[in-house]
């Protein structure tokens, strides 16, 4: 399952990444050069989708493949024919590559943990994934990413559409939308950890970078396999930081940097604000270290913002209004967001000891050993302050400021700050400097007493084992649990009835009088956005079996699903309304009609599926 889409994903991303980075001075390390190209290509993929959508051209996988491969093959061909080939596909394994290979091992572990865990159960979680399922299906079928007049997509328009465009294009070559969402969401998170290694390598060296990548994969608060656009936007931060770092080697890195900035802005609305602060801190530290005004870095940022205006120029006001009235209060409040709250010492150090702390999207906390290493890392920073002021270790200042920024705003409710920005989501960003500082702490601990180098490495290995046993196993358990919350369907006990849809071939056409996202998220097809369908659903329970049958035949639906749970209008403050007697009455009416045959009945009619004869 999914082989074609997986292969195409790597073809899209490498082809675009090769074209974006071919004309800059690349790393002479084979692994670094080529692995980072997938990151630039992912950014290019997001930007390309938005450009096609802006130009009213089809957001179609064939166009993506053509634009990804043809320029790259043309450039590679010219390189091959030139007197001095510059394609750079030669492969040499160096001693330093051992660390990169270890980082690749962490990537594989993370991929199995995230994607493998998500694929262990046959439904989507909570609410966000169901919303992304509808958006991705719309992109896959309609090949565009603008709201329709009759349907408002949850995470697309005015919400930036990068994530749904990516998933929709991948769905065009893979029948199972659920596989696409689950596998590629995990793949993107895992790739982000791999790209993080190459950023940390330039900051702290390859050994500390590999340990940092390992810690990032182990930290409970750095993602679960929950499906949402944050997976993409934070993964894109690492190619962006790498490209900004490389500007000092070649100003032409402005172009890849700008594409990464644009992709970040086109993937999710609130994390880019936080990431912009982190990028600004990097630029400021770079200017202080190099004693120059960072013209190229600022130019890259401005160019990225300019590209993103293809979407934001007409959507910013609407998105700001939405962010100011989201569930859980304004996103700009000190405790805004659905899971923000004051945090205690135990939240950071002993997350697995607090009942109910394993939140579905962002579990708080680091674990005890990571917390100790973090403290040691902060001590190492304090002891190195003179070297930092002498400009000998500017990267320590950078990571320390990142840590302060993310730590303070993670605790905006705890500290009683006058404002915040979805504080619980800051855990995802706080994990980044924590991972680097933990590696610094591990090396500090190993070097506190003069010992032979093999002994020091032995200490680091022991610390890694302790990190895994105190943080990694807990995180593995969260992600590999088969009891993940299935959203409203699970709350009301309807989930098993809906799961019967998984026995049908992918994209079987199933009409529902309720929320079509539940049909789409279980790999069937129901047009949530079609004007005819939207109009028919209004007052559908008052329609006769003959009307329903005629509509289904006209629209190509084979099955009809009725459920005791229907999406309400929230006018009374409740999320869902229940029409049990109305639903049961309609089920009896259809069951007695010769126009329909019963396909499946669950819990005396809590969910019923009928086939149109």
C-alpha cells in the first residue's frame, strides 16, 4: 500500500530540492548535501501548490512531477555534458559520516514510532485529522484549494492550505486517504528530526548533533502522530535554518531560504509567528558574530514573505479574525488554545506520573534524565559566558535565547503574562533548544573529570540509554497505543458502526445526512462541498425513500449511512445534537422500502448503512 505515492513524494521533493540548491555552494558531504535537498524540495512543493492554485491551474500530481523532474534532469544533463561535471553524486563514506548514519537510525526509529503507531488502528483521531481529511480529499478531487460558496473547510481558506495541498496531491496517486494522512504525517515529522541533525551539526558539531537528534525524538512533548499542519510547519523550520546558516558560504542561498520561509508561512497560521522570532534571533546572533549588517538574511526573509502574499494578501484579515475567536478563547490570550494551562515542575520532569497528561496532540514534559541534562547544559552555558562574549561560541547564545523565548511563552499562563500565542503548542518549539542543550549537558557530564575519550563516549552512551528508558519508552507507548481517542464518534459510541465502511473498497460512494468528514476519513467518498449534496442534506430526514433513492442514483452514490449523531449548528453552545427518534424512524422507513437493502446495522440503529437497489 502506498508505494507509488511514497516514491513520488521523494521524486517531487528531491527534484525540486535539487533545482533550488543546484546553483549554490553546497556541502561537500554527500549525505548532508542530498538529504537536505529533500527539505528544500518539500518547501518547494508547498510553494508550488499555492502558486498553481493562485494561477487557477490544476493542483495535479502530473504537473508536480513534471515541474519537479524536468528542470532537475535538464540541469543534471548539462552538468554531465560539461567538461567539469558538477552534479555531485559521488559517494564517499568518511569517519564523520558515522554520526550522520546514527541520525539516519534515529529517523528510522521515529518513522516507525509515528507512522507505524498511527497505522495500528483504522480511524482518525479527535477533530483536526477529520478536517484535514476533507480538505485533502477536496484538493485531490477538485485540484484547487479555495473555499466553496456552500462549504467552509476547517483548515483551508483562510487557513493556509499547504498541508492539505500536500496530502491531497499525494492522495491522487494513493486510493487510501487514511494511509496518506497517517504515513506522510509521520514521515514529515521523522524527516524534520533528520534535518534538525544537520542544523545542529553546524551549531555544535556532529557528535552533539546526533545526540541532540536522538533526544528530540525521545522528548514526549515533541509531537505525537496526531495529524495536523504543525507537523509540516515545524519540519520546514530546519531546512530554513540550514539555508540561512549557509548564506555565509554563498549569498545565493537566499533563494532556498526564501522558499523555506514562504512554505512555513503557507502551512499554518500561528507557528510561523513563533518561528519568525527564532529566525530573527538567529539573524541577530549572526550579525553580532560576523560584525556586519545581515543584508542577505533579511533579504531572504523579505522575499519569502513576498512569495507568501500570493495567499496572505487576501486572507490575512479573515484569518486574524478567526484566530481571535477560536475555541478555548483567543489564540492571543495567555491561556489561549484548547489545552493551555499553568504548568508545574512535575509537568516538565515527570510527565508520565500525571494522570491524563498524555494529551493527544502535545503531551507536556521532557522526562527526568533529559531534564537533568538540560540543567547541566544550562550550567555549561553559564560557565562558557566569557567565551560567548568573546564570540567563540555564539551558537550557545543562540540556543539559550531560543530556550528562554520558548520556555517563557510555554508558561505564559503560569507566569500570568498579559498575552500568549497558544502556549501549549510552544512545547513543540521548546523541545528544539532543550535537545541541543541536553547534548551540551551530556558532553559536560562526560568531560567533568579527565577521562580517556572511549570512556567519555561510554558515559554518553549510558546517558542515551537512560534517556530512552525514561522518556523514549513513555513516548513510544503513547504513539503505539491502539486506544487512541476517535473524536466525536468514539465519545458517542458510534465508531464501530462507522468502521464497517473500512470493509468497502477505497472511495466507495457513501451518502450521509450528517458530517461527511467521518465518511471521507474512513476512506469512503462523500461530497461535502458539492452544492447539490449540501442542498439535499438540508431537511434530508423529511425526504421520502423515493427522493433519496433518485438523488443517490443521480449523484452516483451506492450506500447511505444514517447515524444517531449529527453535526449541530452550535447555536445552543453544544457541539453535537442528537436526533435518535428521527433517525430510527427514517431507518425503519428505508428498511421497509424495496428501493433499499440493509448493508449493516449497529447497536439497534445507532448507525445503519443501506445499499441503493
